[in-house]
C-alpha cells in the first residue's frame, strides 16, 4: 500500500514559481523553528522537490542546520 501511495507523489508537484518561493524560504531559514514552520505549512513532497532542486552547497547548508538542531533532542 505504501508503494502505491508513493507512486502518486509525482502528480503533486509544485508550479515553478511556488517551488522557487519555497527554495528561497529554505535558504532564508536560520533556525530549526523556521524549518519546522515550512514543513508544517508544506507537504513532504513540496519540501523535497524544492530541496532537491537547490544547488548542492545550499542543500548542505539546510541539511547541516537541520542535523545540528535535531541532535540536541536525540
């Protein structure tokens, strides 16, 4: 069943302008709270689509922010 649901995800793509706005918001995030707010207001597919289209250096910055703050709670 999960595989069936995942196969539907590509249909849930963002318009280019929405994707660019989400990418900008990801890049502007400075805290885990800001990243969390984006996640609450966006679907996983939207977040991942925007994240994956960022240049690698920007992906690393967002990932580092997420991992550093998440490690405080583990």
